[in-house]
């Protein structure tokens, strides 16, 4: 049985999908008793949701016709977390369609201010394939400020720490947010360097909209995700990865080809290559391939996989 909070949200979602639910059928869908269902309905009423009940053999529940649902009671960080999590889920096979529906429903019952933030984040983030684990250290307020500036065409100021440690103040015309692998990026036109740049959000601090509007420029790429990928390919990477898979090249290419170069060895085997600076992300991607493999290089990746395997075994 799900916990009380998640079950209550599930009940609300079901009540919004049908005009009327017979009590026993609704209880069965929630995998609870009819008595527990009544308590959950009472909890929704206490929160202000107008749930009507009819008694008798065919008794059931429905939301009052034409009633406006009260705003969802969450704070700014929770709203951003919902948007990020559900948007990542829209890229996952099997749950994409359901995630889109949930995101739309959640946005509808948010207060106007939070709905504006979530809509900006949703519309200004370019999908870049499966997102991987969420990046750590990203303040939800940073995501919100940048997404709103992208949507409103407003210049941004922020401080930025380069890979070498140098810290500079930047003023940019923000274009789009991109979530690729385990990191967030901002694609923007740098007004001081007079060129397009990619900024890692974990190196960006204190973003603030300046109030100055700008006319959008043409991005020199098909989209923001492609611009980020192209820039990353040109960066020096400390690790060269080579892996042999006991699976056809077409199979592995479908599963992880967006991140790796896949070469056919024979009908039943293939070779995968890439350069990277993040072996944890590599280990995760190799696991997503769901096939037997052998690491040719680097030895650091073999050591990392042994560490992961021991951790998983202990779990």
C-alpha cells in the first residue's frame, strides 16, 4: 500500500479522470479497503476539494460539477522539483505519456506565481535524451530565475567560475536551459565575448535579471541541446573509454548510441568508444545498455564498476 500522502494524490488524480467512481472500484484501484477510502476522501475534503458521495449498493464518489480546485499547497522549491522530475520522466520510455498528463494537471492547480515559474522551466528546457541522475548543488531558485529570463527575453547577470578556477562576471542574453547527462547547462549569447557560450549551472552563481529586453539571435546549431553536445565534444577529456558488448551493434546503438560511438565487431558483438570526465555517468550508461560487456580501457572504469557492484550487493 502506498503511503498516505501519495495515496491521497493518486485518489485526487483518479477523481479528475472520471465523472463518477463506484466506491468498491475506486478502492480496488487504490488497493485499499472501502473504510480507508472513506478516510482518504475525508482528508481531501479537509484540504478543500469538493468530493461528493452517494450511498447505497451503487454508492460512489465524484468531484462536484463545475467546482474549482483549490491551489496545490507547495513551496517554490517543491514546485521546481516537481517540474524537473516530471519533465525528466517525459523522456523515459513507458511513462512519458502519463508524465505529461501529470505535469499538466499539477500545473493547473498551482498558485499563479508558481505556475508561471513551472511553465517557464518546462517551455525553456530543451530535452537532450535520458537525463540521468539529477545534478547536485543546483539551487531551484537559480533554475527559476534563468528559465524566466529565457522566456521573457531579459538579459542576465551572474558570476561564473571556469574549469581552471578563474571567476568572472558575465552579462548574457539567455536562450535555453539544457539538461544533459547529470548536469544542467545554460546556452546564451555572451555580450562581453560577442559569441555564443555554454555555461554549467553548478559553476554559475547569483543570477539576476537586469530588466533589459533583447531581440532573440539565431543560434548557430539545430537546437540548444545540439549546441551543448558539440561544445562538449571539443573539450579535452581525461578518460578514453572502450568497451566490448556481447550484443549486436543495432541493439546497443538504440540504447546508448546517443552518448557513445558504436562499431560492429561481428553479428553478435560490438565495440563502444567515448571520451569522458565522469566515470560514474559512464558506469550508469553502460548499465542502461542491459547487456554483458567487457571493459577494455581505462582501468579506472573497471575499478569504479567494482565499487558500484560491491555497493549494490550490500544493498
